[in-house]
C-alpha cells in the first residue's frame, strides 16, 4: 500500500461522520482464482483491517460494516461455520490494535442467533474497547433492514397496546428510537463494492438520504486507495436532503 496516498483538501474538509459499507464480492474474488469461497472471506478480513485503519486515520466517527445478513444463514453450513470462526479470530487478533487506535466496537442485528462462542467473544471485545472514544466500528451481524423495521414496529405496537404510547404520536423520530441504530447518526456515505447496484436489505431506514458510491472493486481488493476514492467522490456531492 502506498503510504504517501493523500486526500485532497476538499475531501479532508468534507469527511463524512458515518460511513456504511456493503462488503460484496468475496465469492467472486475466490471464483476468479479457482479458490473456495471461504478463501475470499479470509482475504476480505484484510480489507476490513485496512479500512478500519483508514477510516480512523481520516477522522470518520462511525463505520458500519455489513458483515453477515439474516439471509446469509441460508448459505452452506460449512461456509457459515467458517465465517463464524473467522469472526472470532478477527476479534481476538485485532483487539490490541483496535484498542491502541482508540476504536470502540458496537454490534447490530439479531445477535441472539449467533453461536454462543461468537456472542461471548463479541461481548469480551466490546468490553475491552468500551472506554475508547475514537472511531466507533459497528458490525452488522445476522442483520436485515426489513427485519429491523418489523422489530421496531412490534416494539411500538406493544407499547401502544399497554397504553404507554399514543399511536397518533408516532413520528419518524420516535420510530428511529426503536431501531438497532438509535444511538448512532444515519450514514452520510454508503459504499458498495463489486459493482452491484442494490442495497441488499441494509439499513433501509437509515440510508434514505445517504450518498451512495458503487465501486467495481471486489471487497477482497478494496484498500486505502479505493476508500479514499470514495471519499473524494463524496466530497463532490451536494447534499440536499430532499430540498433545493
């Protein structure tokens, strides 16, 4: 990696507070090299390491990575098992560097569906990094945007049924307070790798006004240069949030 790579002054002045990433293309990366799919996932971990460093280095406050969707449970059992093992390994191996870099770890999704060893390691790593105040790394695990919205609706319905909430008082702010992401700002920038033009059930509520950058680069090849290119593109956008 070229350590001399620098952002333009325009991009430095427009660093997004929250960047979300759909990390796509691990399987295709492996297939192109006649390797098993898990080889792509393993290589993709390197990209996670590089992008966490890069985001932290330029002052991004929140970085959300779409690591494992609800639909991914339907993949072959061997692949799912490998992904869970890689996740545990990543958390153990990276804890010291994340701590040194002042990174905090958060998790969103149906965490109860994750294997117990994964849940335990997540809790351990989160506790170890809980006092940090730099970049907040948010891992989306067993996550689905529609599922998140349904869970929020159920929670609101229960409150209304108990008489704790007047349905007529529900607005977008109250609804957002019942989402997994209630403690974080909405993403300013959504990056999708592999060139696919879809959001894949990711943060459906939260990305309503996010700027989107799609790169043809497959996730295992996504590094600092590609991340900086997305930030440069973001700096050129004029955000209107539905206005003029």
